C-alpha cells in the first residue's frame, strides 16, 4: 500500500507501486483534470505540484510519492479560482484547453518561487507543449498573475 497526500487529503493506493502517479490520480482518484499527452515527460499536460515542484506525473511512480504532498489542478485553490486561473480566463489564454491544467500548475509553481518572472524565466519554467500555439498569451497571463 502506498500512502501520501493529494489535495490535502490522505490517499492510500492498493496498486502496483510502479504505477505512474498520473494513472493513480485519474483512474483511482477520479482526478481527471490532470491530462495524458505523451507519457514520456515531454509535453507537460500531466504536471502536478509535488512538494512545491512542477513534476510530470506520467514519469513519477506512486512509490516515489510515499509521504509527499501532491497538488493537482482540482486542489490548486479551495474556494475560488487561483489567480493564474483567473488571469487565464480573463485573457482567453485557452484555445482547445487540453494542455491548460498542466500549464496552470507549472505557472503556479513558477509564481510561488518567482512572483515577477521575466520572459526568460517563463520560457525556462514553462516548457509545456501547446499545439494551438497560445504562447504569447500564456506569457502575458503569467506576468499579470504575478503582479
Ligand atoms: Fe506527462 Fe506528457 S503526459 S509530460
């Protein structure tokens, strides 16, 4: 049994310890806001916050999460939208929307550490892939959310 914390709730998974966190979240916990894109750690659709770091959940086993604190898009903000989500909505950052949860999680982690990021900071931290090409709006939203 693997035990850790997801969105401030204790979880116990009776799954193969090598199960990727992404599939435990989606299939066992029904937290389907975390998306599957590539499965190889490249696209960023599956990014969650693990102990304050933006991590592709497709590349982390549940065994590696033992005793750690995981936050998904569903747990990012308790009562209302997180500032990043508010600015993303205000600027219509989303196009098809599939990559947005991972983008929001990566942006939230970045802004926790760097509240006023430069474009270079944003480009270094947000390596998520978006086939719609929302990158200019994404940079603007992250700059505004940090203000
Ligand atoms: Fe995890 Fe693409 S699905 S990085």
